[in-house]
């Protein structure tokens, strides 16, 4: 038995399209699974002060913005790999899987944990 209560459902997307005219690979919308129960929380799920979950870029890095790290907990046996995209079916937010952990099974079933970065969100029409 797993120990988390899902707060949303996600779709798992995998793969890339051919490079565009600038040489950038674009994500394919190939859906591997849909309706996967998930719990998404900001941070790495640890209380250690050394675990930074938010990164602000400096002007000297020639990049702006803030990057946040999330933990996504999924049911055991969920087919998810590093570099997959997890699309929150409720909010439309897209998360890039950076690392996938399946801890050893000591007692009962263990959750699949994904360290992810939020990469995009679906825009909403506010002036419609």
C-alpha cells in the first residue's frame, strides 16, 4: 500500500521531434499514460537546509527568472523515465522529469518519486 493521497492526475509524455531550423529539439506530444494519480509538491521532500528548491539567476549569467524544483509522487510501477514530461491534467502545468527514484521495497509497495522542474503552463485567455 502506498502512503500518499493523490491531489491531481498527470499524463506522461515522451519523445522529441526532429530539430527545427535553429537546431533545437522540440518535445513531441506522444502520450505514454494518462490519468495517473499524482501528488505534486514544491521542494525535494526533505527538511535539510542544504536542499535548495529555488534558483534565481544573476544578471551576469545572461538569463533571467526563477527555477523551482518539485517532487512528484506516483503509484508504484508507473512508466516514467528521466526527460519525460508530466502534464498536470487539472492545471495544465508541465513538469520535466530530472530524476526518477524507486526506493527498495522494505514493507509494502513504495511510491515512484520524480524530481522535476516546472517548464511551462498552459496560458489562459484573460481578455476573451
